[in-house]
């Protein structure tokens, strides 16, 4: 599948602080998702960045999809 031409995450923030972003399913999504996590959380930031990187990397390499959605609540 070919990823849609997204140059930056399409992010929406709710009044309760929920952030949802859509990334093309390519390796560039990993640092972009990590940066989004860094911007959105203050507690346990290092651990959450690592988890985000692992999950997005797995999605890029193992999921048969054109996009990856990252939700941070």
C-alpha cells in the first residue's frame, strides 16, 4: 500500500487533552510520533517515548496499512 502524502501529522486535541495524530506508515513516522509524545506528556516522558517508538516501528514493519494513528490520552 502507498501511504498518503502527509507532510506533518494531522493532529486533533480535545478539551480533555486527548491528542490523535495520523502518520503515513513509513519509517519517518517513528521520530515524528516520538516528538509528538514528547510535546504532549510531562510525566514518565522517556519511558513513553520508548514505548511509542517501539509500537510505531512495529506498525511500520508488520502492519499492512497505509497510515498509523497515534492516540495520546
